[in-house]
C-alpha cells in the first residue's frame, strides 16, 4: 500500500486526474460488461428457453388430444389375423424399424429406436383407425436428434 501511495504522490496533478478518470471508466466497464450484461443475457436466454419449452408442451398436448380423440372415435371393427404381421407390415409401410416385439395373447408390445415423430403418429393412426387396434399405452423418450423420438414401449390390443 505504501508503494501505491508513493507512486500516486509521484504523479503530477494532470496525471492523477487522468489516472482517476481512467479508473472510474474501468470500474464502470467492469460493472457493465462483467456483471450487468451477463445477467441480462442470462435472463433473455432463460425466457427464450421457457418459450421453446412451452411451445413443445403445447404441441405435445395437441398431439395427445388427437391421439385420445382417435382412440375414442376409432373404428370399432375388431381386427382379425396375426397381430404381429399387421404391426410389422404397417411399420414397413411408414419406414419404421421395430427393434423388439413381444406378443401377449390379444396384445402386443413393441419397441423402436430413433424414429421420426410424424411417421410414428401416422403409423399409430393406421393401426388404430385402419386396422381397428386399440392403443393401450405408449412411452416415448426424447432423442438426441431433432424430430426423432425413442419408443420405449407401445402396447396395442385387439
């Protein structure tokens, strides 16, 4: 501290004023770019993220309502034939690859890796509306790639 006082007293009045003014600008710059700007940017980023999540939630709710509506208003015709064959044939039509399939009497469970979400909806619509199957449950997970989902489990029944 003594070194700083000695340096300060060694400066001329004009130099002291210049150093003082620069110090004020430095403090203001640190406050603005070091504190204010990061906080303001973080707030904007959080608002953008929230809006994106709300848009995704609305889309999922609309899609869930469509699926529920399809399930309720679906064809009441009973399906006849091999459940496994129908599920496989429809999957091929929509370019989907079934990873695992487990028939259980008049029910079947299927699993798929990364599949396009829109193709999956069309596939399920075909099974429910076209073939008259009932969608009992569905468990999806987010994929690393946009527009794709991982099908953890779909359970269909006759």
